[in-house]
């Protein structure tokens, strides 16, 4: 384990969590012990992370993918806007208990950037667009009457959809907001 993980704390922690979830180690008399000495240790951190993500149930995986479209850190209320689950709050609690996401009051974050980036890069294009559209719609509703406050989020989410008119309108709004705060490079990017 030490040799394979090359002293990388994230690799060691996630590998041990994965081994615990798979039953290769267990708690006996207050100590962890090896149950399966033939456990095949993955070659890379990416393999461990993908194995950990693959162990999620369908609801947890869907919510984690949705949250990955928000970013590494996010407001809990935004993640709970995911309308495809019967109980998003319970699902978020399961993700927190699994160690994939840490919930800190009304804010949450992925346990590590690798989780967020791995999830996001593996979302099918159709679902990624649908998630971004749902997030954009959430921001439109949450900031009705004061959309300029959410211009950056609106521009980012709608630019990842086929809603080209909204992407353009919110992109211009975000550029104007950036320009007004003397953020020229950001204004040009929008």
C-alpha cells in the first residue's frame, strides 16, 4: 500500500475507504484489520477515485454529477435544486457520509478536486447540457428581478447548453458587470 501510493495522502485515504466499502478491511475490537489479503491495489489514484465513484448508487451519482457542474464548492441550496430526485437532501447526506462531499452548514464542497473533475469529465454531453440548463433555470428563479447579481453563473451555465440566445444575453450581462468592476480580462472572456 505504501509503495503503490508513493506517500500520496489522498491516494492512501481513498484506497482505504474503498477497501472498507468493499469489505477488504473491517473494524474489530476498535482496530482495522485486513480481511482480504488478495485485494488488488489499483495502479493509479484515478483508478481508485473512479472505483469509489462507481460504488455510488444511481441517485448519489446523479446528484454528484449535477453538483460537479456547479463547481468544487457550492451552496447546498443550489445542489438541492436538482429536481430528478425524490429526496435530494437525504441523497446529499449519503454523499457526505461516503466522504465524497463535505457539507459545512449551507455550503458544501467535493472532498477533493479529483472527485469533481472526474465526475464532470465523465458526464455524457446530453446530461451535462441538461444539468447546466437546470442550474441556469435555478439561478433565473432564485435571482428573479435581480439577475445581474447572478450574471456570471447564468452565463457559465447557459453557455454549456443549446440555449444560445440566453447564453449570449447572459454573457453580455456578465461582461458588462465585469467591465463595471474594472475586470477587463474577465469582461473580454464573457
